[in-house]
C-alpha cells in the first residue's frame, strides 16, 4: 500500500504585476512560464518512479492522472532521507541538515531537538551525484546558502502561502515534533502510544527561525494548518496541481521519483524526458510567480520545467 501524502503546500497569488528579474536570463524564464496564480503541491513519500508510474494495481488514481496530465519522467530527488528533500524543494538547499532531526524549537536550550532554527547564511552539505540527478553526473557540491524559502519570497511581494499537514493537532504546529491528530509529543502520554502520522520532518517551514517566531497568518506558524482547511483551486486563473515524491525508497539508484503536473490552463499529455530535480521545480515556481532564485535553484545547470508547465506544446 502506498504511504499517504504528508504535506500539501498551497502557494497563491492575486493578479499582481510580477517584479522584474535581476538579469536577462531570469526575464527569459519569466517569459517562458505562464504567470501562476495558485499552485497546490502534494508531496508523497518514499517510492521510486518505477514503483508508481505504470503500477495501476496499487496506484490506479495516480496513473489515471498521469495519463491525462503531464509527467516529468526524468525527475530526481536530492539526497536521503526525507527532510533534506523537503528543504531542497522549498529553499533550494539542505541548509546543512543531515538526516531527519527535529528542530530546537525557539532555540530553547531545553528542547530535545538538534537543528537550531535556520536564519542568516551558512554553507550546506554536499550530495553525491547518484542521489541528485539532473546534475550531469556531477556531485552537488557544498555551497553557501541564505536561510529563506519560497514562502519568504512570496510574502515579500504581498502573496500568500499555506502548508496543509496530515494529522496536525488542533493546537497547531508550535513545538510539535509528531502527532496522531489528537495526541503529540506534548501530550501527557508515553511516546510509544502516539502514532507519528504527523512528523515535523515533513514540514520544512517549521525549521526556520522567522516562522517559529511568528504566530501571525502572513508568514509564520499560522500558515501551518490541518487538511480540513483545503479547498478548490481551479475556479479561475492559471492554476497547477503537482503530485510528487520526496525520494525513492533507498533501494534504487539514481534517486528517480514520480512528478505529475496538472494545469488548468495549458498542455496535457506531455511526457518529458528532460532531466529535472527538486531545484528545477523551485526555480520553475519562482519563475511562474515572478520571483528571483534561491540557493541551488540559481545553479547554472538548473532548468525551468517549461515543457510540463507550458500553455501550448513546443
């Protein structure tokens, strides 16, 4: 049985004028991408592309969607395990985080977490070529980063975002490392009695200092909500639903995963063989929302996924 989705990220925008890019290349990317109004990104867990695409017995709905929508058939995750991949998707870097550690909430010395809330700048960790893809067979070298995500970029131009988390407790995400929807690591029960259906390792925004410090609904903990807050997105405008996987299941190399793109405005039935990875997706969304690039999304070998997001066939 396929593991259920653990993160749904909604990025939205009113019909605002996009700011100019910093150079000619960014302007060309903006022109190649339709302006996006809503993007709903559904992240699935730990399956390689070959385990999903074509597996109609175990994933009938996903394969039906793949037939009618667009598929990036050469799409790669960036490393193992889950958390670094989520961070790469939203921020273009692993921000020096290895494994699936919990955050040190509010930098509290008594917090059992190990990741100091991300802020400022630093140097991330390298990733072997076998775990990155879309890098021409080269390792992804360590690089300097700025501790920002696409959420920060959107808020800077007056646009909005939310992340919808499975089994988040009603009290919200603050200091919650895991939960079954009712009980969490904060509840007066033993850890063994709480099923970790929500896990902070699938909620990358919670690792950033500015999100932890802010409880408002613009760019903080108030943007992390349960699934009951979701709603339809395709009523009007240029809207996209993305179904993707964070990483494969460790048994296959390279780290090839499924990526399905369904738009309200453009082409359908495209099967792209272009090599893409999580940085390509971030750069594509940044181009669609009229943003600059972050961290490894700025790398010269990272391409906008114009063929599967296009308004017409190329």
